[in-house]
């Protein structure tokens, strides 16, 4: 297991890496959100371990609400699908992320300001 990588929204930790997959723990602090982003080389599966995840997508350059996912909720993110994970509650959000595809690297993130 790797050390925590701190981010403005909380932190992530790589739990395990394979040749074409990576398993991460994401912890999103209350009231925080990740950037609006998409990936050209990978897909992602998110499992909500604790808390409530709010998911947004991009529609005509506007962040659009997709849904809320509570504990044990599951979310599939396809390649090139704009997505943004948010914690709009007052408790930490804990998500297990499984990345899989051609490249599971931090460099495969395209961000967009919305």
C-alpha cells in the first residue's frame, strides 16, 4: 500500500497495482469535490464504502447532476466520459476506485473548469 497523496479535496492512496489495473482508496473531505475530468485510456469503477457520493457530468460545458450514491453504491465511468465526484455532506466520503485499461496513470486525466 502506498502513502497518502494529499489533494485539495482530501487524499488518495494506491492499494494495489497490476499491469492493466489499479485499485485506489479516495477520501473526499466534507464539502469538497474533484475536478471535472475524463480519461482517454482507462475506465473506472467506483464503490462507495462510506458516505454519500454526488456525481456530475458535463453537458454543453455546464456541470449537470447525475445522481447520489450512498454506502455500497456502484458507479461505472466509461472512457472519455466527463465526470466529477463531490462530497456534499458533513462526513468524509470513502470510495474504492478500480481503474482498468490501456494506461492507469495520473497523466491520463484531462481536466475542465466548469
